[in-house]
């Protein structure tokens, strides 16, 4: 996310004057009530941009639902309305979602593709007007009830039309006995103080303009150089670091990096290690919010 002050941004957006009575009325998001006035000028679909679900995850959930669970009209309609609701929110995914519904519907008795398509289109139109809609969460809930453990990449190529594959899905225990735990659990593999730990994802959260990106960059330099730039010990350092940025270009990242290195008195030699043949970089950046991945 960009480092903008949230309240300032909202005031700036909210300062827009409506051009008509229709524009001044609170916009209704599907089943979420009135949308904040700060976003009232935006097309409803734009509020969901960047939140598109993964079509293979939906497909994997449908795969886990046995045919017996959608043989009745009521059960099939729940699945159809759930996919239609998703298509109403994410219009670009409409055809992909229809194909999933058509594929899974072939397993149910009384399959009628033309009638199913008509109903799918009607359900899409009705999705925005229902106070208690059936959403994609219903599909996931039904899949979980039949042993689905989430998307398995190895099963992506499996056809929904083959109900025998449901029994082949791996079933992992969701709970373990205390007696199965190791008597002496392995120690935590800290990397940077007690901020970063190997094998886990660390999330840095703060309001806009609080220097999250700057902190991450300095943390990355600390890990790559093995020096406690933030007064935190570097375990096993120096470490290899990759900075991925979807916010800043190479020029901005270069500027921030060089200023930070100058401030802490670092040179290029501090973030690479020597070998007999060549210098091996420990710090790599990929321009394009900034994520530091030490290893």
C-alpha cells in the first residue's frame, strides 16, 4: 500500500461535490449497506478490483463436493447462486464461473445446459438485490464439510466431471494429540532480532506515512550486512536478501537504498561476500510496497 495518510486521503476524496441528486444519494454495495461517501463517486465494480478470487481455488472446492450433495434442486441452486454472486461482483470472471457451474452441473441428474445458463444469468441479476445473498463462502463451507483442505496445486488438472477423484483427495488431520508433539520442540530460528523468523511470514502494520518501507529497507540492509542497524542481532548473518517492490521503481529504490547506506556508513562490499572467483551479491532488489525476504 502507498504511504498516504488515510484520513487526509479520505477528506480529499470526500470533498468531491455531487453533480446530481442521484449522485448525492448513498450508493449501495451488494449486501454491505451504504458505501462511505468517500467512495461514492467510484463505480461499484472498482471497489472489488485487485480482490478477484482464484478460479482454481473455486474449482478445487467444487471438486471436493460429491455429486450426492448437489442432486436436489435446492442444493444445486445454492451452488449456482454462489457462483452467480461472484460473477456479479467480478464481471470479468463471469464466463469462467459459468464454465465451472456447467462442468459441475453435468454430474447432477436432469442436466439442462440451456436452462442452467438462463438461470445463471437471472441469478446474477438478482445477486445485488438480495438482503441475504448466497455467496462463494457457501461453496467453500460445503467443500470443507466434505473434507476439502484448500487448493492443492497437484490436483489442478483433475476434472470436476470425474466424481471418483473426490476419494483421492488427501485428507490431513486438522488436530493432533498432545502426545504426538515432540518432548523438546525445535528452537525458534530468528533472523533479525525477534522481528523475523525463518519459515514464517512476518507482517509489518502501521498507518500511512509511518516509514514502513524505510524500516523494511534498513532491516534488509541490516540482514545483508550482518550489522545491527536497528539495534537487533542478526542471527547467522550476513544473510541473503531479496527486496520485491510493487510500489517503487528502480530510481526511487536506488535513491532510498543509497541514502540509507550513506547514513549507516555501508559500502557495496558490506552487502556482498567474496569468493575465490567473484563477488556474490547478498542484496538484490526487484522494482516494480516493499517486501524484504531474508534467507
